[in-house]
C-alpha cells in the first residue's frame, strides 16, 4: 500500500500537536522524561521549539488538501529539511549522552518523517 502525502501531513500535524503543546506549557517536565534538565535559557529555547512545532502543525494541517504545485513542493522540501536536521541534532544528543535512551524514539520519529517527506520529493515514475 502506497502512502499518500495527505496521510503523512496529518501524521506530522498530530506529532507536532502531541509534542508542541506540552513543550510550550511544561518544558521542564517534557525534557525530564528524556533525562535533561533546563535552566532559564533552556526553558526559553524549549518554548521557542514548541512554538515552531505549532507553526509546523498549522502548515501541515492546512497543506493536507493542497494540490500539486510549486508551493506544495516547497512545503514538502522545507519539512524534509526540518526533520532531517531534527534527526541529526537528536542523534548527536543521544550519542553524546545529553538525553537518555528514550531519546531514540525521537531520533527514529525524525528519521521516519524525513524519509517520508524525502520520498515525496522523488520524481514520479510515469506508468507505461
């Protein structure tokens, strides 16, 4: 079964909702689950990250029904880049010991999302 872009955009929106709101509201609690502690500057940065997730939520939710266009391609490309960087940053955090092994869930989630958006950037094969 082939995944549709609409399905991936909805999944991304749900992920952003499930992580974004808690990071905005209770960042210390969320990061403590991953074994990290936040000073005042870290709380600010975490909330900024939560805000960016809410932006991604809006972007993915409203783009879910978009037709093929240059704008939709740009959205998919931006989400691919965002999730690819998220994968690298999360992988570095876990390999350096900055977060506990539960962080592998975040690494895998970013990898799956980046792979999914990357798939939709590939040229379509025309059927004969």
